[in-house]
C-alpha cells in the first residue's frame, strides 16, 4: 500500500486514519529466510501531514512461524510492534534529535507502507525463540559434541585454566616432588 505525498498533504483532515491487512509474506520471507510462514499482518494507525514532514504512528499485529533457536522446530510467534516514523525530504532532514520518531528521508514522492511494515517486523523478530517447555529441557548434543550455556562455558574455561600448569613451573614441581621423596 502506497500513499503519495500529495495525496497525504491535500487530504481534508488533519489526521489520516487507516487500518490495512497487508500481504507481505513473500517480502518478509525473502528478507529473512528463517521465517517459515506469515499468517497475517494487520497495521492500523494514522498519518499527520505538515509542511515539512509527515508523521506515521501505528501498530503492527502479526503472527509468524519461525524455527526454535534450540531445536529448529516450528514456533508460532505473535508480534505486536509500535511504528513511529517521520518522513521528510532531504532539505528538511536537520534536527533529527528533536523528534521521537525515526526520521526517514524520502527518495520518492510516496510512502510505501509495505516497506515500512516489513522493515519493522524484520528488526523485531527475536533472536532467541523457544517452544514451550524448551527453556527447562536439555540442550542438544551428539557424538563428540554438546551445546552448553554461556555460564557452563565460562566454568569449563576456569576449570581448564586451573588444571593447566605453566611449563616454566613444571620443572619446579618435579623438584619439589623429589625433595618430598628424599625426606
């Protein structure tokens, strides 16, 4: 869904409300190949046009299927994402720090809602997704390998470091062992 800048600025109302069901499954799966399925994408919100910029505030509601980061089993993931963007032409992109919205410089004479929603969904997919019950379950393992937590890894490193003897002191250890035997 695209809105031209003229269409938004010439709208008789100060606020332009919308509610759209978007078909962006293909774009999302192309952008992030780990997405297995996209059930629905509904976005609602409003545009507020002014002389220099156009503000977009909205809410994205979607359900994705992604692999579990532990077992790679499909997990249904519900996302409810706020969207807050400010669209400006290049000559008005100064003072970005004064706005709470993400400032986007317009390259065309339209705002592409599909692209904005796709971007926001893509950056809000969690990196760690677990099926119910996987949080407490055993980590995967196989022949000569196992997955460990970061804490277990740090503990293993500390144990290895404690067991390792500096080669410069190994000769002293044998000297001390010899003295103990002589006594």
